[in-house]
C-alpha cells in the first residue's frame, strides 16, 4: 500500500471505532507526520482535544499532513515534548526530530481534553488501527514517550509483559511489540532529575548510543 492508502485506511478504521462510542465529540487523528514506510515510529498516548475555551470542539483529521505542515507545527511549539526529547532521540536512535523523518501517532486516536476522559474501551477500540499501522509501516523500532503506555499495552496484549528497568524515580523498558523492537522511556514532562532521565535512557538503550542507522 502507498502512504496515502495506508493513511486513508487507518482513518476509515479509526472512524469506525469512533462511531461505536457515544460519549466523545472531539474527533480523531491518525498521525502528526506523513506516513513513512520503513521509518521508526514514535508513540504517544492520546491526542489533545478542545477545552473550555474551544467549547470542547475539535475536528477530526481528514488528510495526511505534508512534511512542511509538521515542521511548521514543530517551529510553533505544537510538539514541545518532541523538542524536549530531540537530543535523546538523536543520541540513541540517530533520528533528527527537526527533519520529521519518522512516524508519529498515538495509541488512542480519539481526541480528548485529557487522558482522564478516556476509558479502557477507547484504547481497545483503536488498537486494531494501531496494529494495522505497524503492519503496513514496518517500522524498525517503536519508542513510547511516556510509560503510561506500558500498562495500556499490557491490558491490550496479555502476553506483553516487559521487564521494567528503573533508576531513581525513572522507569522504562525495552522489549518486542507486535514483533517490532519496542522501547519505552518517561514522558519528557515527567518531573525527573537529569541524572535519572539520562540514566533510564542508558538502561533502555544499553550500548546503543548512536549505533542505529538513520531511518
């Protein structure tokens, strides 16, 4: 499938899941970057949605973003968590966040003002779409920026039971997810000392500083 075909099918699957629930009115999104087959996949938890100022309104994505759209958003500060992770992603995965040469999506495609607004079944509803994206993109790795995805993935995949690594207050893991190398590190907004954050990245990527080729 071409990147546009992958996006269109993922949007169809996501819309089907979204229409089965009746609580949310914030729409869905599939990706923040263009679909790039064979590139690594950065995984978040969920998309933001409209808050009180927006009267809780936030539309659904209807087309795959162009590279320049993502880069404009990055420069505007729309993806601060990626900017705060860029030195680590470059060091351990040899990927330049500014280039946009990676895939970015979330485990739950539904928009919401906050994670607390989402239920377990919302993640379950979106999981088929996530599996489809992984299957079609064939990323050489998946990295979750946020350890909250570990518990959610355990609930979705009974056989998924990564061994947690820890240093100080920081936790993370490396394992396989859908037959793909999977890494999980604390969210860049987590309140951690630099030593703990540096240490957990080192533990999650033992001996792999700058060993990955650019993908």
